[in-house]
C-alpha cells in the first residue's frame, strides 16, 4: 500500500504516505461546495504533472551534471463541466538564468519532461500545455 486516506468530514480528507508518515489534507474547492483551504484532489493531479516533470528532469540533469536548482514551475488547472473534470493543465517551467543550458541539453530535458510517467498516465482528453522558459 502507498497511502491511507481518512475522510474527516466537511469535504476534507487526511492522506498519509505510509512509508514516510507525511500527511497532506485535501478540501473540495469553493466552486464545488468546499472551503478551498487545501489542495483539492484535482489540484493534486495537476500538481503531480509538474512535480513529475521536474523530478524526471532532475534525474536527467544530475546524470549530465546540469544545474536545475531553483527551477520554478507554475501550474494552472482548467476545469470543464458536464461531467466535471480537468480539461487542461497549463505548466510553465522557468529555469534559472545563472546556469545556462545548451540547446541540445534543453531539447533533451524538454523531451524527458513531456514524457514523464504522470504525463503518460493522464487521459489524452486532458490537454497538457507546457511552456519552457530558458
């Protein structure tokens, strides 16, 4: 087992990563009867895409001795109705300017990010819009 989820009431869950004991909580978003005080489950899906992209690029960068520290990723999740679902995840990746990366390594890292496990696991109906700011 990976995690344990407990419904604590008021549209909130307490989610525990079993190996580390790390806890996160989720709330339903305001536009879906919730408080919106925590990540929503769909926020976590969108966030997982960016985190996976960064993790995979980090592995590749480490292997090539490239510096990616302080790279920042901004995520925007777009919802659709009927049925309510994620229709698009916008990802903007801003790389620090203090350690320039060459064109061939940029292309390599972009390919790694776009093919990360989460990107390949998200349903093809969900548009993934990714901008790499080098």
